[in-house]
């Protein structure tokens, strides 16, 4: 109840201090049209379940538990092909409860996350924990100093960068030592 009260209190203060946001109706219309696109293409469009299944199989085969750079590079090419197919996904039926529609809408996010996983894994040239590279089987102390961050570039593509790990505070170090 304390946090709910605080959240409400500060939300009310924020609302009083700021004006309402503006809705870009053209953007909303574009998003709605994209969401309904699979119905427009109908059953003649690309089968979203087939695209999803092929993505799962490809990721397991090329970006699975044991990874090799050449296979992950191949995966990026396959993801690009699957993106083109996903953009043509079509479904039949209605909007009430339609698994095909849900899958068609999910494909863009599934493909984006798959691409990010592959790009980040290509960047990390070592093996550590669950991230195992057959072409880089050893742990690298240099890589212990970095995390991989993926963000959207100005062009809209994934941008992969190394970000230095922040050193542990003395308090965190103490907690770790106490729990050994």
C-alpha cells in the first residue's frame, strides 16, 4: 500500500505539472494498417506458423548452445530472408481469437530478438558461462571488463557496442564475500 500511495501521489504531481501528450493520428493509423495487413493478404500470404517454425529451427541449428562465427553469420542472412517472408504473412479468419494473427504480429519481434542475439554473440569472442563459442573456447579476462549492449541505430538497425562493466561497490563486495 505504501508504494501504491507513493506512485499515485507522484503520478498526480506529474500530471498537474505537465500537459497531456499529443497523439500522432497518422502514426496510429499506420500501425493499425500494419496490424491488419495479414488479413488483407489472407490465406494466400506467407504462413506465419511456418516462418516462426523455420526461425526456431534455424536459431537452434546456427545460434544454439555451441556457436561458431560462420554459422551465426549465416543465421543473419537467414533472418533477413525470414523478415521478408514475415512481411508477407497472411491469415484467414477473424480478429476475435486468432492464433495465426497473433503469430503474424509476433514475428517482427521474434526476428528482431533473434538478430540481436546473433549479433551480440558474434561480437563476444570468448566462451563464458552459457555462452560457448567453439571457435573461441577459452574465457578471456579482457571480456570480463565489458558487457554487450545492443540499441537501435539512427538508421533503425541494431547497433552492437561494448560497454565497460561498472566496478562493484564495497558494499556489494562485502555481500558477495559473506555469501561464499
